[in-house]
């Protein structure tokens, strides 16, 4: 074979291969053309294997003719490969029903609802003073919600709490359990044979449970949902939240209570916030106080939000009544305690300038969209 016939055959191979590349309808077909021509046992190699028969000076000439042929074939293969890969991807996406040209869905980042957010903040602040959270049930006995807190059955102080009573299910098991509990606590039974059950009107029964469950020193918080048979308006819900605090130890004093509540008010409403104790009345504390902070709206000059007094009451508190300590199984001769209870809703309203308590539970999505 001479150089001219090599040239002819190279030309023919080039033409035929480029046509095959253009005709390849799939990546598999293209791979077959690729290895059939350029592969180790491919046609090009096979053809060039014959140059050994040429003279030493003709061999490089054939090599020089073969290189552009190889390059042209490689370029055509690469170009066709890109096209076929694109088509394959498109076909796959089409089959998957995916439109990659649509803009992505934005990620929706929510936020904690202001009530649990506020509850967490209250718990965090008192946590710095060693208070820990204990849970207490929402369905409570009359005994723990009232009687053990020094509010007897026929006492007018009951009128402070508009109570929703619960009729226990009438099956035998439930009644037996209720009878047992009624006997254990020696409380009057309702007509159906169980102790009177109610939806707790405050978190204060958590105090009795905590005292009965542990020994001083006690420093606990019971946050949670409360219920009252309430005429609902912008500042009263029939369903609302409280955080109760209780400390019992030797030598616990009103000064400790004042210092703790000041620290709380400053952490929650700013270090410059003024505070004061006013005399108050609760059956379970003696003495009892209302704890006020300088109005967060007018800063004390007087406005409708503080009824022109410059002050806002944020919680009730006092020294735990000796009768209540005794009902909790604690010796009032040895131990003293203080307690406080605040409306989480109220704190959240002041914090976020929300003017209607009903907004919290009205499924207003804006509460979850704050960032
Ligand atoms: N339980 C009271 C209420 O719901 C709030 C309260 C007042 C709790 C004084 C206390 C306290 O622990 O000492 O109105």
C-alpha cells in the first residue's frame, strides 16, 4: 500500500465515521461508533497498523494525514455526545414531570408563637436563680385548686375565680379512682361519688403538688394553661396562661421576693424599669402584694394603658400562708416561702404591644411569621 491509498482510505473512514456519529440516536450507539473506530481494536488503529510496510520517510507522512482525521472524529464525537446527553436529560426530566425552568419555592421560615416565646423567657430568667420547671395537670381537683390553698368550699374568696367544673366520666373505674382520691384527701365528694374536678383556674395548685412531692429547699415554676368561666373581652380570655413560682426554705423573706421580682422585671422590661409592691389580697399568701412596673407605654407619665397611674400590675405574690405550707406537708415553724403568679398573656401583650388577648389564640398567621 502506498501513501495515496492510505489517504483514500483515511478519507473514506473519516466520511463514514462522521456520518455514523451524526446518525447515532443514543449514547449507546455513539459509544459503539467511538470504540469501533478509535478503540484499541478500532478501524483507525487497524488501518494505521499497516504503515509498517511503508518506507521510513512515508510513515510520518501517513501519520500527518491521520492526525487531523482522528481529531475531526474526536471533535464530532464530543459534540454529538453533548447533544445526546442533553436530550437524555430532557427526556428524563419530562418523564419525571419536572419543569426545571420554574423558580424554586421559597423556604418558609416561621417563628415561635409569642406565648411560648414569652413563657420560655420567663423560665429562662428565673432559671438563673435556680428555679426549675415542674408540670401540673390542667384538670385539677377542687381540693388542690382551692381548699389546700386556703379557699374553703363556701368561702367568698371563691368568687375571685369563675370556675369551669368537670363531670368525670361515669364508668366504674373512674369512679373508684375518684372515691379513693376523695378518701385519701378527705374532701367532700360530688353526688356521683368522686371529688369535684375542675379546669384549674390558676397554676397555684402546682404549689401544693410541688410541696407534697419534695422537701425544702424548693424553687419551682409551674407554667401552663388555665381556664375560667369568664366574660371574654380584650383583656380576659376563658383560656389563658400563667407561670407560678414557689420558693420554700429556711429564712425566706419578703426581701428575697422583692429582690427576685425586681431582677425579673429588669431582665424582662429593661434595667431602668421602676417597680413597686402594693398591698394585695390572696387567700394563699400573707401578706399579699401586687407587683407593679412603670408603665411600658408612657414610661410613667400617665396614659390610658395605665389608667393614668403610671403603673401596671404584672403579677400577684406574697409569703406563703402557714396553712398552705402545712397543707403541703411543710412545717411553717421551720420554713417560710414566697409565691408569685403571673399571666403569661399579659407579659406577652406588654412585650409585643398586643392590645387584645383574644389575638393569641385566633390562629393569626402573623404571629408565626415574625422573624
Ligand atoms: N393565683 C393567683 C391568680 O390567679 C395569682 C397569684 C397570686 C399566685 C399570688 C401566687 C400568689 O402564687 O402568691 O389570680
